[in-house]
């Protein structure tokens, strides 16, 4: 599905923006100028990227619902593989960057920014949920067609790390590339 590929691309754009925005804000504010219009514009652009990626995620989930209603297992499987396996590097890099950036911000603020840490965690988890909808619907199709797919696999689609492990297990059991 195109929406799954767009959402995956949006996730990587989000990662690039989450690296570029703080670095750009620090560089623009460096030299005693403080907060200025350029910093505000960069922050606004970053927030717009976040909003666009979240919108793409929900559109992708909606497309998965439509594919499920049409019983289009091939499209669901393709989108599921794209989102779950294609996003693994994103989640690893996102985790490393978040630990570095939020660790530095929290240390620099003497712990005050620790209150804001749930925001990026929540945004990342929403991306997992949005891609999990596709996996959950594909597993429902499997169960409805009489195949053995435990309900636990459906739950795992919404949990970090377990979603990828569950996906790999089901794909291996179903023969890799066959829809």
C-alpha cells in the first residue's frame, strides 16, 4: 500500500527533523542572540512535520481498515511487512538520538525537562500503534481464514520490540514471501 510506504518515509523524515531542529535552534541561538524568529520558524516547521507524520500514520491505519474490509490479505501483508520491518532502523536510531538529546536537555536543565520526556515517548508509541493496526488486521484475517495465529500476536503488534519479534515469527511460519 502506498500509504504504508508514505508513512514509513514520513517516519524517517521525522527522525531527520528531530535531529535537525534542536541542532538548528542551538546554532541559531548561539552567540548571545537568544531566541529569535528563525528559531521559532524552525520549531514550527518541526511541529508541522510531527503533525504530518501522525496524520500519515492514521491515514495508513485507515487504508489498512479498508483493505481488511475488502479481505485484501496481500495488501495487508505487504503493508505490514513494510511498516514493521522497514521501521526497525528508525526505532533504533530514534531511541539512540532520544537518549542523547533528552539526556543532554535534562542534564542542562537540572532535571526540569524530565517532565517533557513522555512527549517524544508518546509520539513514538503512537507510530507503533498506527503500524500495529495493520498487523492486527492482518492477523485477524489469518484467524478468520482458519490459520493458527495466537491472539497474543495481535497484542504484540502494539508493543515495542515484541511487534517486530511477532512479525518475524509469523512471517517465518507462513513461508516468508507468500501472501
